[in-house]
């Protein structure tokens, strides 16, 4: 790695991130069915129709996994709590689920790690999906009730709480593109989901503040999406992509507005009276989480309906996901967030990482491309700090190879290899390199 811990401010946090459905094993502990179970059981949606029933069996193996974080010298652990585990039907508390997160929290703290909780990382209870999921405004109130239940149990021990992880994925990717659960391709459902997921953020913030929670924020995913050429129509297409992917969510959370060009595209599909919700959505946060993976240069595509755009083919190196490797984009996003939206508010890189076709050979996993990727992106965060952005931490995605949603168990993002037959954990070379770089 091309950095060491002393290159960063003394209070800068290094950590790794996971998500409940992707690692825990959803068949354990009385968790209820989710819309991801339904989506995965439908032919053509997920590679080999795989789901999160077993995943990495973190439910039983979490002490071993937390030891990996501690042994690497990490400062913090970003994890999510599953709504469908805490409330299997979305509304009724499951004591066994609360007890699991209580034990997990204690184990995190026992290892000297700071717990960074995410309330929602995509596992919507099926009972609420049956009622329209994120297209139904009532879901936001039920989410508030879930927030109350889990916060009453573990909130007093959290270093920080995020309301929603990647609302673009929850809404646009899932309701317009159809690549994630519930797998819709419906502009009206999309407009409603894009508003209601931000209203759920506002509702959760209201509930958290009522309980005296002080270190609360949201985790947004961003892509660097410049125009592929200087033609006016290309510049307009890139601006629209940026409005849909990046600006919709950050402007709602910080300014109480939505980009007009997206509202124009949605037409009359927005829920009635949405404007009245913007004050709650934009209430003060304490920090912003930035997830960043890649860049897409944008081209117009007049052959398809709104938004009538597409990504250009890349000439750069790509990951196992086919995503362009472009660390400069992370620096640009971090500087932009500080300059245009959050000022001196703390910013955390809450996810950054890459998938690669990793294999265990002679008891080890050599992943030099990931080692360079991690080093370059952590250095991009440092360059953003040097430019004035108040970046306070970096969480690698992910600690473990895990269930990668529509890609099943095929794409490996982990710094720790998981054999999905034996569930054996093998730290990769990138794990050991990061451990050396952040050693005190």
C-alpha cells in the first residue's frame, strides 16, 4: 500500500463494512421472508437462483469474523441490522432477532471496535412488499417503528447510525431498471419509491432524534458520470444522469429539493403532496456516508424513452463486475460533497472496494489488483482531505466474500475469502497489506 496510518489525521477511522442479508444466514433466528427471497426464487433474476438463506453463516460465526477486524487493526465496523430479522412481518418484534444484535453489539465493543450501524440495507419484509413496498407511503411509518425497536435495544452503544444504504439502488435500480428486488420496470413505481425511500430517511431521523441519538446520517452511492464528448446533447445527458443518480438524494437530504429535470421526466407520477415532506427529509444530519465504486462516461441515446442515455464503452481496466477502475472519481465526489452540499460536516467513505475472481492457492489468496485498487482509493480520500474535505474515515467493502445480490456468490468483494461449501475464511493478501499499512 502506498500510504501509512500516520499520513491521515489522528482521528481518521479505518474499517470494513458488511450487510445483514449478505452474510448472516437469513434462515436462522426467526427472521422473516424478504422481497429478496422472492426475487431470487424467480427464474432469471439471480445467478443460479441463489439467496441469502445461509450466506456466510455470520449468525453463528460472528466472533471469528469480528476477530478478523480486530486482528487487522481496524478501528470500526460498519454493519446493518435486518428489518426482517427484527420484525419478521415488518411490524411485530422478534425477541430472538433483537437478542442477536444485542450480542453482536457487545462482541463488537469487546474487541475495541466502534459500531457503525445501518438501519436498512435492502431486506424489506415480504409482508410489506405485499402491500406495495416502497411504492406505499405507509412503509415509511413502519420503518419508523422498526427504527424505534432496534434503537431501544442497541442505540445507546452505537458510534453512529445510518438510516438508509444506497437509496438509488432501493428505488431506481429496483423499480426502473429492475435489476434488484422487487424487479419492477415502472416509471410510476420509481417516482414513488424514490420519494418514499427519502421520506423513510426523514422518518427514521425524526425517531432517532426523539430518542436523543446524536451521530446520525445517511449512506448515498455516487458515480462519477462525465459526458463522453463535448456535444451539447451529450453534456445534457450526463447532467440528467447525474441528477438521477447523484443529485436527487443528496439535494433532498441537504436542501429539501429534487432536481427539476428529473421531476420533468417523472411528470405526474410523483405522489400527491410530496412537497410537504421535504422539510422532514432535509432535517439536519451529523455526517454523510459516501459509497463509490466506479465511473461511467455518458452518451445520449435517442432510440430509447426517457432518460434516453447510456454508458459509453470504457478503455480503462475493469473489475470482475466490469466496473471501470477510476480512483480520481472518488476524490472528485468527496470534494464536491464538501463544496456543494455538506460543508464541514464529517464525510465517511462508507463503501469502496472491488470484485475479483479470487482463488485459494497453497492456503493463500494473492490479489495484487485489489491491493492497488484499495491503496489508490484510500489515497484519493487523502487527496480530498488535502483539498479541504472533512473526510473522517474509510470502510472497505467488504470484509467477507458474500451474497452479492443479483450476482449470487459469484462476485468476490471480500478482503477475506469465503469457501461457500466449507465456509472457511482465508484472509487475502489485500487484508494483510492493509493491516500493515494501518498498523499503529
